[in-house]
């Protein structure tokens, strides 16, 4: 099995393979396996994230090239004839799994594209590029940059982005709707230095106030009172709302009975637990921001710690109560079994006599 090639080599090989495969049938896993075989049997299990990210970019670039070629052919044939739709070299997004998997998209993106609330990523990319070209939104000085018009700004909340950044903006509108993260990634050398330093030093808990803030959805902002917060403060704000409106189940403090506003944040669920609640919050943390966008204060940190202590205490009380109930039930079952055993022995002795 060969050594792992460089990122540039992997990208070049991907650009060769993508036009030759059937995007309707091949899965991401199969594509990675095929790529490894083409590059001498390389194991790409640790490069999955890089390959998936670049795969979308390669597909987007390919769609753009195909459409540009079709437009050039049409112009050469006759300028007087009406424009015909570009010829499709392969179907994309017609269903199935893999790269053409159809997923739920956000209401805003669905309204913008006008093709329903479930689409494949390849369909979304193609639809956006068609709109970009029709409205001449590419920067004439740098064709890789898209200058968003009013309609696109309403969907993506940005004035401009590059054709490579567009992938991140699209991901935020596809289930499971991850928050938009435009923060710069560390290079490999920096990551290796950090890993090496961690092995030498003992693990130090993360300091409070170091978590990055997020821009929140309008619905979540209405509940917590502000539109920019780090995740711990979002959780703190939700708990303040829960206590203010008495949403905890009195018979099971770990369970939250959602009111109308809280239900919207919790994905329409009538009830959630204090542990499952966090998975619904991510959808409403729509953009990761720089740490300078939010300043922590001393009182807030103190309140956050008190909140953690209170929640932990409630859980411990609830768990202890359940354990005691369980022990009582087990004790009763043992007594019942013992009585049944005595009765059976008595009946057996009677039969023998």
C-alpha cells in the first residue's frame, strides 16, 4: 500500500475521475475507494474530510465548465435562434444515494430555487450557477468571486463569496444544517505542533470565555434576548426561559415540556430532555463569528458556573430518586419471589404426604 500523496496530487486525480463516474450510483465511500485504487492502492481513511470537501468543489467547477461550453456552442450555431437549454452529460440529483442523495433544504433556499424542499447538492450547485450566470454576478476582475444580488443576499446573508466558499454557505442550508464556519483552518504544521505539545503537557481544562460566539436565528434570539452568543450562554439563556415559564416536568426534572415558542427551537418536539436539547440548538446557531464580536463579563461567568451547579444538582437528585425507586422495586420483587417459592414447596410437601 503506497504512501499518501499530497493534497494537490489528490485534487488533480479527482478532477480526472469525476467526469468518468456515474454520480447517480456511486457513493462517497465507493468514490474514495476508487480514488485510492487509481493512486496505487492508497488508504484514504484519514483524508475523508478533505476528499468530501474537494469533491463538491470539483463537481461545481465541472458543472460550470459544461454550461460554459454549451453556451459557446449555441452562440456559434446561430445568434438569431433562441437559446436552448444546456445538454446534460449526466443526470444529477434524480434520487438514490451517494453524491446525488436528496436531502431536506432550508425554506429560504427552497423558495429561491423553486424546485421543492428536497434536493441533491449537485442540483443546488447547478441551480445557483445558472442564476449567477443569468444575472452576471461573477466579478469581472476575478471570475472566482460571486457578487450577490438582493435575492441571494436574503438567502446567504453575505455581500460576496468565492466559488469555493459557496460550498460552506450551501452546507448551512442542507440537513442537518450545520452552522456556517468561515474561520481560517490551521495548517498541518501548526496542528502537529499543538498535538506534540499536548502529549508533553497535562490536559488543562478550557478557560471560560474562550468559546467562539455565533449569530443566532431570529427565533432563538427572541428567547435568549440577544442575537450573538457563545454556546454556553445560549444554554444558560434557554434555562432562564425554561425556569421563567415553568417548563420542567414536575415529576421528572430532566424532561422539558415545550411551549409554542420553545417547541419551534426544539424541531417541533412536544417534550425534550435536558440532554437531547442541545442537538436542536445547532440549527439555530447560523454563523460562527470572531471572538471579538462578543465580550464576556465577570458576572456572566459566575452565573454560568452557578447554572451548571444547579443543573448538576437537579440531575443528581433525580438519578438518586430513580435509583431508590429501582432498589425498592427489586426488593419487592425478591420478597414476592421468595413467597411464591415457599408456597410451591408447601404444595410439594402436601402432595408427597
